[in-house]
């Protein structure tokens, strides 16, 4: 994992984005934010499980389904299974040590 800071690469309203093998953060101080970095590490693991490109296809399709379902982009984003897993486990800094493969399915 490579940690990069760039306020120009992050969409408005977001603090970070993960594009394997890079975690890109908007604010330099967030390099020390263990919870945010853990959230992004969970996405790294998810992307590896899906062999990266299929991850983004699934993510996009699920986002579109959630957008139709909720009619709100923020609610749709928060209900993507990958995001639900990352947000619910971001405070557990040991989560990735015990996480089983494809655990995101619990959040579908």
C-alpha cells in the first residue's frame, strides 16, 4: 500500500479514496488518522479479493442499484456493501488480521 496526499485527486465531500495499490488522502494530517487509514486498508483487501477491475465494476453497479433504491447519492454510497463493511469495521484496527475472504457479503 502506498499512501499519497493530494487534495486535487479526491472528489469534493470525501477524505480519501483507494485505487489499489494507492490510498490517496486529501489532508496531510489524515496520514496519522489510524481509523481512516484502516477504512482504506479494508478497501485494499476487498479490491485484491476481486482482482481490482471486477471490484470497481461491482462497486459501480451496486452504487447504481442503491441510487435507484434510495434516490439519494449519499445514502446510496453508504449502503454499498463494501462501504458498509469498511465503515462498520474501521474502528477495529485488528479487523484485517481475522477477516475472512469475501466477508463483505455479510453487508449485502
